[in-house]
C-alpha cells in the first residue's frame, strides 16, 4: 500500500490540475467594452456611440438617444474616438455647445466652425453668423426695422486645447432712418476653456460719428440759424463673460458690457430765462460742457438646448450708471437656431 501512495498522490494532483485547466479553458475571456466614437457632420450635428459598421458609402452608429443611425460618408466631416472631456461623468455624454461662441451680447475666441451657420433672434432683431473657414467667421445683425445694420468679422487664433484668442471688427450704419450715423468697434478676445465651459475677457475701442445741429439765436432779428456739424465720440469697452454646462441640455451663461467714464463732451442747449435787473426775458442756444458717465451692464442667465439645432436662453440685466444700480424688470430673451 505504501508503494502506490506516491503514484496515487501524483495521479490525483494531475487529475485536479487537468480539471482546473479544463475549467479555465471553458471559461470565456471577458471582452473589452466597445469603443465610443464621435461623428461630426458637415452641418455641425454630432453623434456619439458605438460604430457597428462602416464602408466607403456610409457609417452605422448606435447612439443612446436615437438608436442606430446611418450617416452617408459625404456628409461626415470628422470621426474620432471620444475623449475624457466629452463625458460629463462616466457613461454619460454631454454634447459640446454648438452656440458656445456667443453669450448674450459679446463673443469669444472660439471659432464658428467651417460650414456652420446660425441665427440668434431676440426681441430687438436677428443676428446671423457664418463660418467661412476653420477660424474665420462673418456676421450681420440688425433690428426688426432694419436700423442700424452692423456687419461683423472675427478671426480666431487657437493657442492650445484650453486657450484661444481672436480679433474682430464691427462696422455699422444707421441705415435708412439715420444715414448720418456710423460706428466702428475693433476688439480683441482672450478665452480660457472649451465649448462646454469657458471664461472670456474682451476689450476694444468703439467709435461713433453722426451729424448734429448747432443753433444760433439772433436777438435783434429774433431768428434762429441752424448749422449742421459732424460729432465724433469714442470710448474703451471691456467685457467679462463665461458659460458652463450644468447638464445635458442646460448651461449657465454670464455676460457683461462695461463702458468706463472718460472725459467730457459738448452739446448745444436751449435756454429761456428772466433777468430781474433788466426785467427782460432772454432766450437762445448755448454750448455746455458735460461729463461723460460710465455704464456697466451685467447679464446672468440660463441656456436650454434640447436638440443639436436650437437653443433658448433668458436672463435678467442689472445696470450700473451715474452711481446707481438698477435692475431691468423684463428678461433678456434670445433664441438660437442652426441654419
């Protein structure tokens, strides 16, 4: 019995090892989770999910929101693997803000991508923006009555993934209601962040020109002579703005517009007064010098984007002027629509 004990022990060890090996062979290896890709179309629409099939004609992607979607190849601008910044939290995708180049009033250093066009409507009027190239955008804005009409151009300069800068110019005219009026605003912007969260500093110098009437009263004849002259005014402009996505369809937006107090200006003023010494009344126009008062507008609000092609935002403005702070009782309402 002792002779066969080592052999029996070796046989049992072999049997157990073989059984364990067999079990290990029969246990299927865990498959790696499928990779998540982002597809950006020429019109700016974005799809995110697992690519199930692709060939020279089309790509089939499985998205969480829309299920399986076929996208023709000629409509695709970019296909890339999703990065960490594309996820608000693990497993949840937060779309990049396609209208992230704008706040309420000002713009930033992020470009309107090539081929993208959108319209921003407010109670005052429409604003159209066009992506001419990867870093160059053109636009035009006006009121619902067509005055003034302002054209815009902006060239964006990406520095790295977190920092962008840019330069731009606004040129406008008073159009048909005020043809003597014109404005020009060259500006620069510095933006830290991306299309889901950013903060922006804008600075520029705005100038306007228009014609005014100078009145001269002739006391002997009792007549008033009117002469037209051109008036030019200008001031530095500063803005601090930013936005941050709070979820899949809601963003916090803050904007400001600051005109510092600088210098004085002159204007013609009518007067009518009684002289107690001569007991006579006198009237006429005189030139008076006035101080310029600075003004600051602050606009916090929320933006709701329920689909890739449109968004809605509203906020309430506060105004600081002449040493007083006032709240505007009605909201600033705007609609974004991709064209």
